[in-house]
C-alpha cells in the first residue's frame, strides 16, 4: 500500500494507482479534447486510447491527456484507466456516463457562467441565509445546475462552463480545512486559518471539486477558468501599497508561490489547447523532471514579481463564437500614474485576438468592465485621488478608502477601461474585421448579477453588453445588499459624477445602462445561448431550503 506524506501526497510504491481528483474535461474543439486528472501515485493515464504519463509537483501527480482525431458534432462516452485499470467511473454511479461532446460549426451553443463559490457543507447552518446565520451560504447554484442535468439528455446540457474567478477561497476555508490546518501547523500564527502554501492549496482544490456532484459535472462539461482575488487573497494586487504591505509579511512568500503553483496545476493547464500545451516551455520542463516542484516554484516567483512573467489569458473558439479570457488580476501594472489591468504585451495580444470575423465575441474577465454608474464614478474618482489629484494627504486617505471598499475594478484603472471601450467600439463598427452580432463581456466578483448595454452609436453592427453573474455560492447579507442598491441609485450616480469631475476625471467615452430595473443578489448561474447571429441571456437563482433553479430574467441580446 502507499504511504501518505503531508496533506495529500503519496510515496510511490507497488500499490495500484487511484484517482485523487478528476477527471475534468477541459478544452474541447471539433476534433480534439483534453482531460485532466490528479492521481495518488505516478502512473500512465489512458482515455479513449490516448495516453499520458503523470508529472510530479512536490509529491503530487497530475496528467493532461490530449485526445485527437475526434469527430465533430458527436457525443462520446469515456472512461479513465490508470496503468490499464479502469478508475472512472468508479463502481455504481447515480450519474450518467461522462461524455465528450465535440462541436459542429453551425450548432447552437450554450455557455453557463458565473463566479465566487465557497466550499462548505450542504447542511445547516451553511445552507441557511446569511441574514439568519453568519455561516449561511445557501444553496450552491453550480451544484443545482448539475443535479438538473442528471435528468436531462446530453443535448440539453451546457456546452461549456466559464468560471470567472474565486474557484476556491484561500481566505475563507471550510470547517474541515480549518481542522486540517490546525493539525498541520500552529494556526495561532499568521496566516492563521487561511491557506498557507502549495500543500494546503492542493487540499482546497480537492475539497472544492471532489464532491461527487461537482466531480461529475466537471467530468462532462468542458470548463474555461480564470482566477480572481480570493483564489489568492482578498484584494490581491489592488494597488502598489497593498503589494508592498503583503510582501513585507513573512508568510506571504509561501502563500503566493503556492497560489501560483496550484493555479498552474489545477486551472491553467486545462485552459490550453493541445497545440498550446505542447508549446509551453514550463510544462515541458516540469514533465521532464523527476519532480517539477523546484522548476514550478521558481516560475511562480517570477510570475508574481514581473507583470510579463506569465500570460494567463487565453482564447477558445466554439464554431462561430470566440471566447477571449482576460486575466485582470495577476498581470497588473500598479505604478502610480500608469496603472493598467495588463501590461503592454498582453494588451497587444488582447487587441490581436479580440477581433471581428466571428458571429459573437465573448470577453471573459473576472472583474466587471461596466459597473453601475455610481460605482464606476466612485472608483474613477478614487484612482485620481490616490494618484495625487487632491494632494498627498488626500492620496493617503484615498488609498485607505480604496482598500476598505475594494475599489479596484476596470473603472479604477481608467486607462485600461477607456482602451477596452475603444476596442469594443472598433469591433462593433467593423474596424477589426467583419463585425459580430454581439460583443458580450462576462464577469463576476461583485456578488450580484446584472445585464447592461454599452451604447456605441446608431448604425454600429454589434450590440455591446456587460453580463455579470456572481455568486455561485457566497451571497451578501442585507447590509451589503443595501450598499450595492445605493450604488445603483441616481443619487449615487450624481454624487459619484460630482466627485470624479472634481478630481479631473473626464467623462467616459460612451454611456451604458442596465436593461432591467435592479440587480439580483441570490446564489445564481447565468447562461448565454447563441444560434447563428442570435443571442439570448438567461439568469437563474437558487432559493434557501428549495431544490432546483428558478429563472428570474431573460433577454434577447441580438
């Protein structure tokens, strides 16, 4: 038998290999797919006649199996074998077989999306409303989606999940994770009962994705992911002072290295198409090493310290729908006076990739590009004040306000906000190839849902939208909801505009407005459906103590 080392590592022996986590169906194209697994020992992984050897990172074993030669427009059940022994599905299962559905170019497409999912048990007090119990997180919308799929034919399942950040919460762990942390180290010392390093991150991912319902969902619906702050730490990379404060803490180095290393292993690799995976130098080096932990740890240090140390953004094409996922956290430029969501090299990649020539362009970014107007003006004002518009003393106060109120969305990076506006305008008017029918920015983070439209002018071919869905499972309490509602109000808009203009902020180049009366605050999941050049938005929510999903809003985008 194997011998457990640390939280979840195994010392390789003669024992039969087992799946620790997965399979996760990640990239799927018309003729290719990738399947990700974590195993408890080094082994050969086989899916549909395609094989891959595991690679090792600090005693943990992972593999990406690249499948090629698939038929477009088909649904193929699959199993997973380790060293020739079937390990998935494991015994009797109440779930349908895991399948790979390859797209055909003219097929309709459904993308389910959202963000912010804490991992706590599905029992009281965690299933209660947050207003009734501080531990309450209500019903998991992503789990509710999976349970509905069990009773539907595969043709009615989403074609992909777009997970827009906070896939795990390193700073809000479950009771089980807290107990494990206490057994491993002195939790009275910083960072306390938060995740401290790579080893603890591996447990967090297994807990979040290992629950049987979630495990089946991720095995059969392809997923595209990008991280946000809680995947690392609340307010990660908000500003230069925030970064300097965190880097001075002795526990921060292992925390950020573990965050980047685990994101690379659990999220990033599966985002890549097979040809991109094959061209990844870090992946090649890790696979060639007996244990790639040292290589990956050095990469993590470089990725954290240099804005151009890694590119986490990526692209996927679903027939005539193009998805461009933009990392709006790790690659920020935070120098005062030239703050940017991404560095110049990544901007060039975005502008080369987010073009016309498709029926629909979808921009995935964890943080909303278009906030409610009052919130947008407040963040623009705050950035200007922090940059010295009202003097040094006000700048210091502004920084405290920025960190206290989480003023760090696209609006708080005005140069990036305006550059994204110009990009959307160019694509909508056909200056970057044939204009798509819609340009839709998908975002999460803000723990409420809404749909807004950017008005680029009469005569533009494309309709431009911001669609936000958050959270899957982490609702706000009533005090927090009141604050958000005020941010959506006219008084907040007037106040924010007066503040931003007084700090010298120019008016936004375009206006935008919500297409409904108010935001939604439930645990929720949203869906975009594309059929030809038509597009449709649907928002569904869960209700405490009730099973299933309830549709609360639908809107034809084009």
